[in-house]
């Protein structure tokens, strides 16, 4: 409040006449000179002073102590209630809104959890039947909302501007472009939005010379083109892997981002053995992908060979012989795959990730020949619409000066285009360039105008995920900044004074809802309609799109060959196309396969690494090379050259990488609009020439040594079958439980007694049959290793981000980690046999040494590990201050305020799940991640303590969620419903791998799962009696 | 008849809102014409009224009981009407007199209006329409349940003269004056006593001196005190006593130091000055408003919630002044000023009865602060356990200024959990677990502790 009152300290001040005194006081607090010299200047007095230096220090000490005691008063805290409290907000109670993420790379129907009006977590929308549950990146997207480096308001040539100015200037610019006869180009991400398409067509009508170019950073153009050639419409064929008994994938990482992703939950359904059956999955690929890691049979081969293999597969299934050269073992694998597919008939399905129209066409032909039930060409996926040719044409036109106005939204071509330099020079020739962007990134900083764009949680929108399947996007928070969405600007340019919300509502009422309720659709977030309304607003030049003959295509494929090294560019589970690179959760998210954080790298097979000298010698006692003294992983650098572009990347040896091939992920190496800590890795896009992820490259060793931050240094299972138990489908179906899932036995009175018997227990069992008893079941068959649970756990439990340096020192804070194990032999069973055959000490030393290195094409297993909540917990017995104790409901409690940080518990934990706060991670400039700024801290879950330095923490089995469920039931005076209990990880797992619940409630799923014949406890022989139960992994290895 | 009609017309024209007075006056002639045109209807209406009157005079003639009227007024009318202030509806003091004098409307009209105002408006009644439009086209709630007697009671109440402002203020000042007088007299007595004592002491000393002088003069030997050790010296030289004292001193200082350290961070009795002097005594005590009317989220949420200002305005839209008991410190003017602070914060223009939209959220000083690592849920205690708010918050209804009643320490929580039985009645959640657990522990009633209420993880996560 401002006030015009005059305040005065003395009468003199009020009566300015007598101002000498006031003036003097104004300049000097003490009018008389302070006699400093008198008591300091005289050396003699100082020396003879009775106060010696020591006495002085004593006085200081006492007075400090006294002052601090006197200051032991709590700070005054303020509480500011709403002036007018919104009806739907009750402080302390979370609200959920259904919305849809559509950032051009990730599309999913999600629920947003908001507390007091701020979104804090993304959850799966159970109503969304359409593919696309929240993956790790979508789970992390809520943190992007609170990115402190977002652009808060429009900018003009780097200077702050206003929307009024922006509106006037851009409208003038558009009119000027029309007047000059130049093109107006809209270069956008894939919106897949019916309303945006309608807006763009209206925009076209108004300005005439408008082109809409859709650009996907990681293109699926070939697949779209093939689909268009075959089925006459731009889209991607849909697959439902739950309907497939035999899945053959040639280079398709369909558990990753292949064709928009979101196929994993359906796939996982078929992977759980039921009635003696589960799906069989054969994977042909060069990089070790998440999909390959989950396959029953994985065949590593070069990308050029993949084409031949696919052609041969086609030949064998359709009976049109296709010639071509393949290595003998691949040839054989292809024949087996073909015969299995033929046997499976309509239960088989083939997919491919080869970016080649011929390959995609051939796949359609194979699936049609099989009459595959899993293959659905009728409801195409709309979430990838990028057109490479149109983008290339645009760059040419820009350089030719044909483009008068370029308006971009959701794209960052300077970063993602392989020919970014051309684009940049072209951009200089464009009269007016506008970028709708949340960041001052590589592209937007070069544009005339940066239109500050809102995050999807602040926006309205609609998405057609696949034909007839819609999602609605609604804001879950008021815009944090002065932002405007692209669609609002289009409305403004079109001279339409509607809001985008009204526009969507109108469009839906007229064209989509078909009499359905808007409010219901908005509530559900999803709507299944009938007609497709995403008009094709892109103007692909009318080519002769004659349906391509599959056999011709196959013959063309079969001629593929390559002599040199082949590089396959891929998108990483944690980083996608790189637009979320400033997200610390995702940076710290360990890659499911390499377990490396904060980096991208060149994956090289061990054989190639040895040949090219890219490997480091294993560290010994005397020399540290591969690992340094703290265990940090090191790697060499390599110069990778393709089409005259060279990038220097660190090298990691990837088991399972096909010989003669390399892999490198997109999404890293960004520098603008990023915190310095987050500027990691190397940009792979310059190698992505012609939008072809497969490039022939040459490679040479570069100098230097790279420091990786890896959270798992141990690669193989070493034949320890009690950690990951696995068996084959054949054994599972024919043998007894004791054969593949035996309870370990110990000797009691010279009799073998199972460890779970109460007679071999040190402890008296507490009766847990009363009340709730929580258990978590993890199905190793359904877990694909996608990591959505890891990020969900981060978001729910305020897990701090510690940074690359700390991770390298093994100080990661993940409460939930997904361990990945390779087999040393061709299979884990081979490992077990090898270990069992060790005889004598000499043999054991050498054999164990050998077993540490994974096979060239190993089997892979993922195992999510969190606190096992042992009923007989070793950590609880050693805590000197009883900070960790056991609850009746089975949870191992951790009272942070009681913990003094001795770390005995972590020492005594057989599962290594306890995490120590070495530093204060919130509000600390040394850890400049989201918890260091007010904006980033808005994501913090108010129901969970933010831990401080010197405190041990670990998975709490989401006790805040189980307590919430219990308390709600008490409040409503009802019993807890079966399967009502959830944890963050079990709620995030759309694959059904994680099931949580109360085993005392016999109606819940978990009660049955706990006693399933596949159920086992981790390290059961230790006798900890965990409350986390794993389900034996069953592989369908039969031919 | 004609005369009546004339009165009707003139009254109609002269009644108008103060602010629109001028414009209406300007249109006087036009309006007159219009009404004259409607003479016939007016006449027939009046005929009807007279007809009615003849039959109901007996009923209406009797005067109402103002006391009953007050009660009726408060239940039925006070939400929108005040006697002296324009609120949602017009001020009602002397309404009958005013309507009769100014408008020529009688009690029949008033009764009809009260029972169903929208019918009156629909009938095209001029004054009715005017009032209807003046107050934003919102129809008054129909009160068909009010009998003629009720209406005359209410009207009797409205016809009372405004009571003189309570003599409280004057009384209070008189009281303070008396108090201060008392204070002065006490001081005087004390002062007099002190002087008396001083005089006595001087007198004694002088007597002593004179006696000594006499003794000296008479050569009387005054035996000198033997060279006795002073007591303190003896004490200091006794090592055992010194040791005991030292131990006692150390122990007691340790005791007080412990006591001091244990109360650190415990804000029992914390009573900060709030930006608006909100008296729980007046609201919860004098007026008996339920705690959960304002702190409504205590029923469903972990936080009890500080009421948003719109909740205050539910009542304070009509309660614009304080008329309860006052003291010297808290006078009517003081409380009224606090209500004005609320209006400023919420952006309420009391004169025009509308929101200005300019708000200043109130920054209350938080009294009950639990540390972040402790989880407390109000709804569990309020809704599930059915505890009274006073159990933890103390006699809030007597607190003029709110303070922290309980220590809010963990020991305090635990103690209550140990002693309090879980309220299981009519709560299906507890049926099974209570049956099993009470059998296990062999008790009839389970305490919160036996139900698991002492586990660390129930409050710390």
C-alpha cells in the first residue's frame, strides 16, 4: 500500500527551516567525531589493556552463544487463505483432471493430479482405451511446466515485447507477405488436432498463399508414405500386440518410440503365461533395444541385412522366392521365424522399423497374407504426420527467398534438422519469422519473434490419437507466464474473436461429439467417435501414388548391401527427441539398457571395440582404466563421420550390438534454453541425413577419456538364479513348481528344511492376519523395463536429483531402480550350468572372471528393485536410534526426523535399496536442479517430507497413498475396496507388471499373486521375508 | 376516490431512489400521463383493496407484538433486510408508515408483497415493479407461511424507534475513570505508608543515638560486640556447605536448563497479533457459530483450512456493525473498524452493496505450526473420531484473541492415542478389524494405540 503521509522523526525534520541539524544527521549518524583513535590508536593502552585476545574471544563466544539461545524463536509463518475459494478446491485434497499430452513426440491420455491448483503428478487415465499410456517422459512432463528457463512473454528480436505489439506486427507481416506474393509457411509439429486443422484451413482461406508443413524431429515418413500408398490415407497402421501369439519384429523398437510408441501395455498382456500360453517374440535388430531385450529370440544383424531378412521373410510366407545374401545363422533364423509365423497364421504379426517405403509396404503385405488379427490398418494412428519431402522443399524455398512469413510451433529445426545450417541461412531470407516456443532455444532465438507458448498443462486442445479416437486437452493450472498458444494466435490472425476453448467446443459439438456430451468427454479426457476429421492440411504434391507391388518392393529390398560400418540412430527411453532435455528427472533417468545417466554415447559391439581399439582395459588393483577408484565408468571417444559430418562421441561397449554396427541416440547435445548442468551429450541430428536413421559411417579413435555416470556397474547375473529366476514355457507347463521355483532349503537337524518354515527363523513371527498387510507383486514377464515407474516414484516421493558427479560416485537417490542383467552365456540357464560345473578354487576364479563379461548376444532381464519391506528386516535391527521400524501393515517405516545418519541400515540391507542424503539437495546452489528454484519446487508433493542432509531414505511403499486410502475409507465409513490400494509405481505401470494390494483381502489380485506358482522372494535364503514378491520370468524359447 | 387516486399518483412520482431523484423528476409529467392512462385499472384495484379492507380491518387494526416481530424478522427477513441500512433489500424501519404516507400503500399491499412479490410485480403494480427493478430484478423470497398476525408483528417491530446507542461506551469510560481513581488512591495509601515507615526508621535511629549519647554522658559502658565472624565468612569457610550449595546450584541450573531447552520450539500459548482482530469469542462463543461452518475442510481434508473471505461475507454482508458487549479495549468502534478491514480485504463496497473486485488477501499469522515431517489429518479426528475441536484447541469460544492451547508435541499426541478409544460405532471400516483385534488383546474397546496409532510411519513420511 502506498501512502502519501509524511513521516517525521523529529520536530526539526518537520520544520525544515532549522535544517542544519537535520542535514548534518542525514549525512552522519554521529554528529560528533567518534574517538576511534583514542582507544585503538594508542599502542600502549592496547598492550596494557586487561582484556587479552583470549579473553576477547571468550567474550565473543559467550555472547554468540547467548545471542543464539535468545534467538531460539520460531519464525513467524503466514497463512494466506483464498479471497474467494473455488468450489472444487479443498485445501489438502487433490483434484484430478483428464487431459492429453501432444507435444509432437509423445501422445497420451493422462490424468493430472493437482494440489491447491498446481499440477504435481501425471497418472494414467484408465478410461483411455487408445494406445499411449504415460511413459517415463510423459510422467516427467509435469516438471517441464515448472522449468525456470521458460520464456515468460513475447519477444521481438531478442527484446521484450507485448502481445499487442506481437499481434499488430505479425498481422502486418502476414499482410505484407500476401502483398509481396511470397509464401506463408506454417512449420509445425504433428498436432493431430481436428480443431487446429480446421483453424489452419481457415487461415489458408484467409491468406491464400499458405503452406502447412508438418515436421517430426524423428521421422516416420517412410511408414506414413507406405501406408498412404497402400491404404490411400496418411497415417500409420495400428497394431494390437495382445492379439498376437507370434511377433516378429525386424528392427522395430515397438516397446520404445517406434511409430509413436504406446504398444507396450498390449504387448505385456500377451507375455504373461496364461493357460499354458504366452506370445513368442522374435526380434531382428542391430542396436540392443528395449524390445530386443524383451524378445524370446534376438538375432543381431546389420541394418542392410535387416532389409534382406525382411524380404526373405516375405518370400517364405507368401511363397514368392526372393534371392539375397544373408549369413547362414540369420538365414536359418529367418526360416524359423517364417515357419513359426505361417504356423501361427492369423495370430502372427510382423512389424518393421526400417525407414524405407519398400520395407513398410512388404510388412503390410505379410500381415495381410497372414490375415493378422493384431494388424489393424483401418484405424490408422495419427500421431506422426511429418513429411520429410515437404520439409526439404521448405528449406530450399527459404533459401530461394520464396518464403515471406514462417511461423513455427512445437519444432526446433535448428537443433533437429541435419541440414540446420541451410535452414539457418534460409531463415535469414524470410521476411518474418515467428516461433511459438516455451524456450529461448536454438531456433526461437534466431527468429524475429518468440511467441511465448504455454505448456500443455496450461492449454486447451484436442487430439485424434488414432482414427476416431479423440483426446481432449484442458488446462490444469492458470498460465504461469504471459503466454499465448499457437491456436489462439491463429484465431487472432483469422479475425475470429472466439477463444480457442469455445472454438474446440463448437467444433466438437458440430463435428465430433455426434450428440454426445461435451462435459462427459472433457471429464473422461477421451472420446471414441466414428469419423476422422483431421483434414490433411499439408499439401503434398500430387505424385503418382500408384499402390506399390509388394513383391517388387521385396525384390528391391533384397538387393540391399553395405560394406562399411552402419550407424543406427535411435531415440532413448529417457530423452526421446530431446525437447525435454532441460528436465533433470529425465537426465538422471538411467537408460534401461546401459544404465547410464546424463549422457548419450556410441554403442559398439565388443568385437568391434577390440578391433578398432575403442575399448579400455579392465581395471586392476594396480591400474585404473575402465573404472576409476570410486567405481566410475570410463570410456574412450570416437570420431564418427557420415556424409562429411564428424561428431566426437564417447563409446560404450554394448552387449548384443550387431557386429559392424553402431548406435547413437538423439536428444542430447542441446545448449540453449538449458541449465548448464543439463547440457550433456552429443547432438546426433547432424548425422540424420535425409531423415534416414541408418547411415554408413567411418570411425576412428579420438583422444581423451570420457567419464560416464552409470548406476549399475555389474553387467551379468553370474548364474545367481535366486535373484532372477527364470524358466522356459515348456518347463513351466510340464514341470512342478519345485523344479523351476524351489524354495531354498537349509539344514535343520540334518534335515533339509525350507527357509520359509517358521522353525528355521531367528525371530518370532508377528501375527499379520489382522488388518491390512501390503504386498507388491512384480511380474518379470510383464516388465519391459520402460521406467515409467521410476519417474512416477520421483514425482510422488520428492526424490531429489543429485547430478552427474554424484551419480558417478554411486550416490544416486532413486528409490526404485530397474536392474538389468545380461547373461554371460547365450542364456541365463547356460550361466547356471557353467557356475554349477565349477570345480576347485582355481577353476572358480577363472570361471567367475569369464562370467563377468556378457555374451555377444546375451539374454536380458529387467528387475525393478525397491525396498523389499522385509518382515524380518536386517536394517531395523541395527538402527541405533530406532529410526526405522516395522508397521503392522507390512511397511518398513523410516522416520527421517529421528535418523542421525549412521548408515548402518544401508550397510545391513541385502538389497541395497537405502539411499543416503549426502547433501542438502533442495535450495542448494550446488545442486541447481528443479528443487533450487521456487518454480521447480512447485512440483513437490506436499504429503511427503522433503528430506534434508544426513538422513537415510528409501521406498516407503507409498505409505502416504496407502494411508490416504485407509483414511478415506474410515471417513466414508466403508471397507476398503479390493484393489483400491495403489503405490505410485503400481499406478504408473500400465503393463500390469506391478500389482499392489492387501493380501488379507482375499478378493484382491495380490492375494492370489502372492501364492502364485511363479511367486518367489528375492534372496529368500537370507530369511528376510520380504513383502515384495517377484514372479518367475518365463521365456517362450521353444522353436 | 379521485382524491385517493391523486395521492397515489403524486406519491408514485415522488418515491424514487435518491440518486435517480433528479432524472425521475425530469420525467414527472410523462409518468403522470402514463399513470393517468392507467386510471381504470388503478381504480378497480383500489376498489378491490377497499373491499378487502372492509373485511380485514378487524385483523389489521390490532397492533403487532414487537418482541415476536423481532424474532420473526431475524429468522425470515434479516438475511436480506436491515432496519436502518439498505442491503440486498431496502431498509425497513418505519416501512409501513413510509409506504402509507409516501405511496398510499397499505398493509394489504405489504402482505401481498411479502407473500408473493413476483405476483405483485407480474400484476403490473407500479411501485412493485419499481422496487423490483431498483434491486437488480431479483424477486424477494416469497413467504406464504407468514400469517397476518406475523406480518403485523414484524411491522410493529419495524415501527419501533431506533434504540439509543447502548450506554456501554459511556459506562466503560466511567469505569476506567473509577479504575484510575482507585489506582491513584492506592498509590497514595502506599506512599503514605512508605513515608510513615521512613519516619519510623528515622525516629528509631534518632532514639538509639540519643540513648547512646545519654549513656555516654552518664558514663555507662556499652559492651562492645565480641569480634564475631560475619555469617557469610563462616559459610564460605565451611567447605562441606559450599560443596552442597554448589551441587544444589548445578542441579537446579541443570533442571532449569533442561526445562528451557525442552520448551524450545513449543509455542504453547503463542498468541500473535493478527492483521484483522478476529474474535473467536464473538463468533463461536457469543453467536454460537459451529467451528466447521467456517473451517469446513476440517471435515474432509487434512487441513482445517483458514476460511476464505467469501465465507466471512456470507454473514458480514448483512452484519456490518457490532452490537454486542463491549469493553474499554474492544469498543464498538474498534469492532466496526475491524469489519471495515474485512470489507477492504474482500473488496466489498458496503455503501453500494457491491464487490469492487479489488482484493487484498489477508496475511494471517499462522498459530499452529506442525513441522513438515509430521503428518496430521483433521478429518480423521473430526469426522472419524468425532472429537470436539476444543479437545486440542482449547476453549476457543472464549478466546478474544486466538492462541495455541496445546503443546502440539509428539508426547502430547502419543498420550492421547494411548488413552483414547477408537470410535468404531457405525463405521463399517472398523467392524472386522475391531472384532479381531479386541479378541486378540482381550479388551472391549481398543485405543488408537492398539489400532496401530503409535507406529512411526503413521505420522512420519
